[in-house]
C-alpha cells in the first residue's frame, strides 16, 4: 500500500463492510485525500453527493464516535498541506484537467509499489486465450488494451458486448484454456459486468480488474483490483488514469512474454512492407 495520503486512507477503509453510499463517500475521500482533513461533514457530503447524516454514519461504521473524531484521526495519520490555487480561479474546463492531473498523481503514488501490477502482468501473460472485458463506458478502455495486447499476446479476445451471449463467450474462453480475465470497470457500473465477473470466477478464471476505486461494486468479484480514479468534473466522466494504468499493465504483461519483442519487430517489418503508416 502506498504511503501517500490516498494510500493511507484506503488502508483505513479496508476490512470494513461498507454500503454503496459509504463506498461513495470513501471513493470521494480517496480522490480528495489532500483536502479531506480540512473538510466539514457538510462539505464532504456535498462533494460525495450524499446527505450529512450519511457522512456521520460512515464515520461510525469505521469505528469513530462521529465525523469530528474521524477528521481528527485523518489529521494525525494522513496529514497534507492544503494547496493554494496556483494562478487564481480556474474555469470548469481547467478544473477538470487539474483534477485529472491529481488522479494521475494518485496513480503514480500507487505504482510506487509495483508488485500488484507485476502480479497482474504474470497472470495476463499466462492466460491463453486472454479475455478482456469492458462494457458501456469501459468498452473503449477494453478495446484499446486489446488492440495493443494483440501485438504481443498470441490470443486476445475482446468482450465488449453484453447480453445473453456474454456468458457463452466466457464459457468459450474457459474451454479454450483461459486462466485469467482482465476487466475494465468504470461508473456507472452495469449490473451485467458484476454478474459476468461472478460467473467468470465461478468458472475458474482469475479476475484482474481496473476500476475507479477499491470500493467499486466489482471489487467483491475481483481477485486483484488495481484502482485508477476517474474525473467527475464534467458532464461525462474522464478516464485518463484508467487508460494509463491499462498501458502500464500492457508493459508488465509484455515483460512476461519472452517473444513479445520479436512479435513487435515482425509487425513493424510487415507494416513497412505494406506501407501501412505514412510517418
């Protein structure tokens, strides 16, 4: 676990059975780790989009007498200087970009411990075939990963369509010898993704998940979950950190594939012969 403020907050929440509303509060606190020790319960409730009593109940669920006791604890174990605005007020577009930069900083802090990513790389490299799941908002993340993964992995199978055929396709990859499944799961989380992961694990697959939070609904159905926060400042969520984490997982997987470099060189040779690219 990272020693960053976000990492210490995640450590505080681990081991507690949280309701969906409480997971939402926890996710908000991790995203705003540097500010949380300075926020009132009303301010935190507004940021998380919940009621003030929900924040109080959340603090009690963590074992504190109330939110003031939780905040005092946070100031002791997760101190962080409140950052001043660098250049005055920002418009909503700038704020969205700055929030994504902060998400990337949280991801960088998380990757200070490379063990989870390296473990994921080994699992993904060893699975033949390798199914990659992502529905709705997460479909572009899954498709991007699958596109690049196919250049170094001998058999990548994209699962980006839901419906009754999804379980059939999971059955097919299990019959073909798959041992792991990579899932990109972003809010809002489709019910069928949760059900698909539950089905995949029951079928014997090890589930590696990229989600916006360790408290996402898919966490209970994942063997290894690596969080990467999404931005929520615009009408539609932004997912720079999950995309970058996907590329990091690609790197870790390629490191475990002995013929990855040879496959890339073969592709480049064929691409040049075909005049595939103009640069």
